[in-house]
């Protein structure tokens, strides 16, 4: 196995792992609903997907 030299800063970074997490980066509560979050990223909800797939099936296989 090849030895890889590391600096003291790298050794310190990998060995002195903090037990605390920065609280500012943890979102405790989401102020938006799931539907709003989906719309914000141009997504669709499961209900919309279901409607779209039903319409597509009806167009491909019309009722007699």
C-alpha cells in the first residue's frame, strides 16, 4: 500500500472531529409546505402525476 503524506493541518482536521454541529445550518422548521417546496423546484406532486398519467393512458387507450 502506498503511503500518502499529509500536513499537520490535514491530520488535525481528520482526527479532531467536533461533537457539536453548527446550529445555524440546521433548519429546525420548514416555513413552506411540501407542495410549495415542490412547486419552487418545478416539480409536481404525486396527485398531479397521477392525473397526468391517467390522462395519458386515456389518450393512448380510448374507452370503447
